[in-house]
C-alpha cells in the first residue's frame, strides 16, 4: 500500500537521486551532486523555501515532489506550486501522483491556500493529460522565464 507523507531530511538521498534522474530524462542535463544536494538540504533547513512530500511503499520511496509558495495579494493567501515532481518509472501511470496531489490539496485547504499550480514542459503531453484529468486547467496563463 502506498502512503504519502511529508519528507524528512533522511529522505534527501532519494529526492536527490530522483531530481538527477528527472533532469537527465527531461532535459538531458546532468546535475552536479554538490549543487543539487545543497539545494535539497536548503529546503529541509528553511521551510520558507518549500516542503517535500514523498510516496512510499513497503518502506521504499517511489515518488517525491516539492511545494513552494507564491503569495497572492489578490486572494490574501498562498498559492502552492508543485515542483520537482518525480515518480520512478515502474510506478508511473498507477495513480501515485494523483494520491500525492489529493494529499497535498487536502493539507493546503486546511491551511487556507488559494489554489495549486504547476508548470509542465510543453512537450510533455502525457503529464498534461494527467493534470487535465485531475481537473487542473492549463489555459489561464503562459509561463515565461529567464534563467541564469
């Protein structure tokens, strides 16, 4: 049975491996271990940066995601952003993200959030269909970015 919980610092190794795997899968990018380790640990040391959640089965972590916060003055509440979502390949298309989404949404509503957001690679049609099936709408905004 899969359970969802907030991640603890002891989960950092799995989260780091997942992020390295995702960067390679989605962008062909090799993340430097010292940089991603510092980035993941920074979240555990400062929860204002965000929080990680993990899905596990039989004590093994099979998925993780990070929530970050955007303050909305229009709504006088936080919007939670899903980031760094990763499900190991053998658990994909089995409802793991759906369970994580429901868990995080329930926690967010209890804390008074205004909503949930995520971004997805424009080419990742499979993920887009998953998000649409869960009632998320991708038509309202386009995301533009500048990254150093």
